[in-house]
C-alpha cells in the first residue's frame, strides 16, 4: 500500500537531482574562480556539459549519491563547531581567523574529504579493482593488466606511495616555516 512516507518514487529522479547538483556546484565554482573570465554563458555551458556527463555514467551517479550525504554531514558538523565557539563567547573575527588562515583546519577538512572520497570510490569501483588484482585468467592483455594491478595494489607499494606523499608534505611545511 502506498503511503506518504514511501520515498521509492524519488529513486527515479536521482539522475535529475545529480544533474542539478553538479550543474549548480560547477557553475558556482566557475563563477567564483573566474577561470574563464566573466563570461556567464561559457561557464553555464561548461557546467551543463559536466552535468550531462555525470548523468550519462551510472557509476558516477552512484558516486555522487554516496558522497553527497557525507559532505552534508561534514558541513553541518563545521557549522555546529563554529556555532559552539560563538555561543561560548569567542568573537566572530577570531573564529574566522582560525578557520580562514589556519593550515591545520584546512588539512583536517581536506583529509576528511579524501576519506569520504576513498570510501565512495571503494564502494563503487571496489569490485572492479578486486577483479584486476584477483587474477582471473584471460587473454594475454588481461594477464598484463592483472600483473600491473597486483604490483600497484600490494601493501608495500601502497605504503611506499603513502610515505613519499607524507615526506613531500613534511618537506613543504618545513621549508615554509624556515622562510
């Protein structure tokens, strides 16, 4: 029996919601950054094309469906964090200074965003990556792809990549603090 609480009908509108979300976010970013100048029509055309591209690929729709609620939760958490400081008597300028000019806050939000993206990518593309590294026998080209996948996704190689990235960040922060 159909009830007013049955939201199954909304599943049919998910591609439309994804299109509108991608269009609005890309258009807002292009307008804010003015990467292509102040041409509103060109920015709208780029946002429209990216919105259609996101709708065409079903995996990307699933990716956006997984990512969006987590980023909304992150945004609500940040808003509540700012409100807590404001309610405790901290001045708005001090809160803005901490959130605006502090590298620790930026990197914490960046790492949280990477974790959200990593979770979503593993949920959407995890089976495909597992098939690459599992070793299902096929023709010669499939064996080559599986061999490369098995090399790239071993714990030693992933650990080395992680250490190299961390060393790069350490060098960047140490050299920035010396100036």
